[in-house]
C-alpha cells in the first residue's frame, strides 16, 4: 500500500479493521472477566469504579503513550513488530556481540509467543460473540460450540482467497462497530453520569489497596483491554503511524472508554448483569443484530491477526529463523497480504482444539494474556536499547521512561502468571516450542554452513585450476546456487569431478537476506565477472520480499548475452543430514534440525524456479 498516494483519512478508516480489530472486541469479555467469581472481588460501586479506573489508565498509558507516542516511532524502514524491532537492534548494536545475542533471543522469544496469541485471539473473540445467543434463548447453549467451530473453519478456508477484497469492507464495518460501542455506553452513562469519576486514578489505586492480593487476579483480566497493542505495532507498515494514531484518538479510544464506562454504570444499577454486561447494555430487540455485528467484528479481528501471523512467518523465513515454506501473495496492491497454507492449517486445527478444550470464553480468558504481556515486556526492554543507541537518548532518560512502563507491565505480567495453571500454560508452551524450533533452525543453518566449508574450496582456487587445465565447455548457461559467494559450490565440484566439463557460461548465484523490510527492484541484482564467461551474481532481498529468481534475472546481461531461461540450468545442492556427537548442538536438536530440513519447501519452489530447468545434486553431511 502506498502511504503517500492514499488519503490519510482513508488509511485511518482502513486501519480500524486491520489494526484495531483485536483491541476493539475486548469489551465483549474484559469487564465481565474482571469480576469473575474466582477472583473473590464483590460487585460494589467502589470496586466497579476501581476496575474502570484501571481499564481507563491502562488504555492511556500502555496504548496511547507507550505504543502510539513512542513505540511506533521505532520502525525499521517503515515496518513495525517485534521481529522488525529485533532486526533494527541488530543493525544499530554491532559492537557488543554477547549483548546483541541476548537481545536477539529475547526478540525471537517474543515473536514465538505471538503465535500463541494467533491461536487464542480468533478462538476467544468468535466464541465470546456467539455466546450472546444464550441471552436470546437459553436453549441455544448447546449450539454455541458447533457454531463457533463452523465460523472458524469458514474463516480459515477463505484465507487462500486473500483479504484484498474483504479488506475494503473491514474499515466501514469496524467503524459501525465502534459507533455502536460508543452509543451503547453513552446511553447508560446518561443515566448514571457519576461513573465518569472513575477517570480519577485514585479509584484504581484504592481498588488495589482495598483488595490486596485479590486485585492481582483482577489485573490479569484488566490486561485483556490492551492485548491488541502488539498487533497494532506489527501493522505499522501497512498504514503508517499518522493514520494509526488518528484512528485511535478520534474513534477507537473514545468508543472503548464510553462502552466500558457504560458497562460499569449498568453493573452498579444491576449487579446481576455481570452474566454478560456487554450484550445486556442493549435493549432486547437489538440483541440479534448486535450479535451479528459482534460476530462480524470478531471475524475481522481474527482475520487481521491471522494475516499478521502469515507476515511474521514470511519475515522469519527471510531472516533464516524458520525453514522455507510456500508463501503466496494474495493482493497486487497491498504487499503485506500473504497466505501461508501450512501455517493456516496448523492455526485452524489449534483454534478448534482450544475451543473444544476450554469450551467458554471465560475459560479461554484464563489462557489469554500471559503470552501478550510477556511480549510487551520484551518490547519495552528492546525499546530501551533503540532509544539509547539509535535515538541517542541519555541512559538515565531511557531508564526512567522504560522503568515506568516496566513497572506497570510487570504488575500485569505477575497477574497473568497466576493464570498459568488455569490455561496460561498453553500459549507459553506453544511459544517455547516455536522458540525451540526457530533457534534450532538458525543454529543448525550456521552449523551446516560450517560443515559445508569443510568440503568446498575457495572460488579463486577453482578458477585457477580451470584456467591452468581448461576443461571441455558445453553449450548453455549453468547457474550454481551457493550460500558462500567466495567458494565454489559443492554441486559444481561434484559435477566437474564426475564429468570433467563445464558449461559455456558459468554463473555463481547467492541470495542475501538483508536486515531491512524491502529492497527496491533496481537495487536487488549485482553482477561481476572475473573473466572467462564466469559471473558472480548476488540477489538482495528484504525480509518482507518474496524471492523470485527468474524475475530478478529476466533482464540481466552476461557479457553480450541477455539471460534466457530456456537455455539456463540451475544446479542445486540437496543435503542428507546425519546427527552426530560432533561439536555443535545437542544430538536431539540435530535430529530435529534434520527433520525440519527434510520437510522444508524445496529451493526450487521457494525461489520459484521452473522445475524442468533444475538439477539437484545430493551430498551427505554429518552435523
């Protein structure tokens, strides 16, 4: 999407659905879960005012100040999100390798946790919307789970068609949703205007003092109102910071505050409404259209998060933290809209599993929050180093600002730790598994690269050998792909020793993933020649770019010849990996890496090479 050519107001409208879908559906369950019976906090006016105060100031401090004033400024060439932030840190902190390694691991762990969020958000959002059916007729209770699962299946099934067409209606539907949120809350506030006094932070402080340890459990539920903060930052590249800020301060924040305060006024008037304060704000005649609107809004929120997970996967593949997977672009206009079929299937199965396991939005709320708050804490830690090393803040200035956020987020994190036994173990376990896979792949690739260096020779030595004893040259162009541009690729050495001949034109091709989101097309290709119809080609990609080697070479010139795909042959290596006791990783991780490598998308498909122009040469590598 071109930020410069699209009006800011239109971008702000589009941002409502994509950026604020998650945080915008929190009123469905957040206040209800704050007074869950297991928290042992009574529904007194004083406690209701206290919880509303905590909700209001959480939205102001964490979303408005931390993310929208500060964090969105920490973009990597326009892209946001914890993985982009990690890549940015790697660029500005090259001197201290130990510190850089720790920070990179923190960033990767935060990234892994977002996959857990990608499973729970669709499940809790859709389930909480469909639970409104009980208020129409209690007999519909048995249909809630089947309807939720059918909606989730439909949601994931349409992913392959892309969100480009659906994206055009995201904004308007979500705008209607936020207007309805505000109106429902405002009507109840008119009946009890004293509820606005909850904006006084003393009510929140007093609540924590009066309820002591019980308030910690409530804080875990209050955190649900800001769970969309990381998603907001991740979608920075789609719209830019100004439209995202406009959408928040003009539409989203006022609507959320009015609705939460309206629910609070309802609970003071009728404590029994705690069964479902969001839906009970509406008159009975409006329940059916409100449930339909809420379901549409939760599907939009889920859609945005699923798309975010796809983008995250593409970044991780490009930064070599994940094996190659098939990635499809679903829109010619909006680059960030991609589809990853394997990830989509796994997300769908995981979502259905958690719905069947937890059964209610209240049970899912117990699992929700721990992954997001951990990621938020990590983002704050990484932000400190960006502020000091990139923005040149004084250490004490960055320390004061980040300590303030960490103090608040630390309370939320501690409160969410109480959820571990009740379901918080699920996203944390999922995050740890993905973190293990990501770090195993990254480390395994480094070890494999080292092992390959043992069996290949410097390219200059090979060229000297060819010059001294010229072999027979056969017509055509041979393109040897290599991760080491200064060394002769293993497939070349094997084919040369077997056949004792070379193609008329030799091209040694390396693909380099840079620590920036995008590389302009005109800057991607580098060609140099040491002579003798031999060329070294380097293709540069950003971590948001989708590789396509034939496209990059389409107009390349090799001497007086223009690249002709029909006369070129791509030679690729295929390694058969054997886990051993050699120095490297623990043997179970080496076996895991070997399994991941065997199941990775073949280079032919990942780089979009025509299969009929590819020759693969195998080798056995001991890890």
